[in-house]
C-alpha cells in the first residue's frame, strides 16, 4: 500500500490527479494506494512536522498561495526526507530548481495520461530500487528501514547492537552474528573482531591500534585485530 500526498490549491486539479491515479491503477492492477489531499504547502508541511506524516510519493503543484511547491520541497529535503517528488505546474520556469531538490519528474500542465503514467513508472521504479537496498530491523516501538550506507559502524553491547548512523545512534536487540548476516552481503562492510562491524566507506584512517571514522569516532582495538582488519580494508579498496 503506497501513501500518496497530493498538494494543489485548486480542487479541480486534485480531482484530475485522482482520476489519473485511478486510470493508472487500472493499468497496474497490483498497485494499491491511498491519497491525502492538501490545499497548501503550509498544510502539508505542518502535517509532516507535527504529525510525522511521511508519504511514499508527493505530487506537488508549484504555484500556490503562500509557500510555493519548490519551497515546500526544499523544506522536506531539509527535514532529511527522501520522498520521491513529482512537480505538476503550468510553467517550465522552475525546472532547474526541481532538479536541485531531486524531483523525479517535472510535468507541465495541462496533464495527459501518457506523461503522468510515465512519471508514476519512474517514481515506483525508484521506490522499489530504494526498498531493495534497505535493511529492516526491529527497534523499540516498531520496525525501521535503514539504508546500509547510512550506517557508519556497529558495536556489540552484550545482547544489543549499537548502530551508529551519521547523526544518531540506534540500538537493536539482536546478536552480533545475526546483524552480520544482514550486512555481510554488502561489500562495504567488514567485521573487526567480535565487537565491531565497520562501513569501510566511512573510514578516514586505519592506524596501529585505532580506526578513525568520518563521524569523528575513534575505535580502539588490539594490534592484532587492527592488522587483520587492514587486510580486509586493503582488499576492499584494491578490488573496488
């Protein structure tokens, strides 16, 4: 089930988009979705900030009273959300700005079915690719999806594993062996002794008894473990 946010200050445009989505679903019968309508960028952003609303897809008009769709997209990106965005607008004026906020498609009104269907194909393709590259872990309060390369390193803490991401720490209740099973197929990860799993894309330096990560962390390990890991690190970059 996909959650799709529609944001346009004209109801007839929202009705039109809903109609295209219905036609698209008839073509792609496996697609299941639900929509939420927003009549302004402010209404959308308030829902995202205050209620934690994070749709899978955002179909966004640019010219609206108050904040523009471009401004709304910029704020969505500042919040760290990688929601696929399709702009629907009456002008090509903001095409470059759309590129700067990583919009998937930029459709100029009046819309037609073929272009809309093509945009939806591109969006769903991007979502599927993203989901395939995520790991899913159980955390306190529910399930979390994490992009492997967002993990800087992992540290074993008895019955828990601490996952150090770029700006936060996430603790999960599982064994180090189980976590390694989830990560070992991703070539950028290397195991350093029993306690650490390191993302080699985030390593700044490997010294005699310490490894420096790009988030500022320094990992101190026995010299023999550092020597073993140096071989793993060298092989990764040599074969990269």
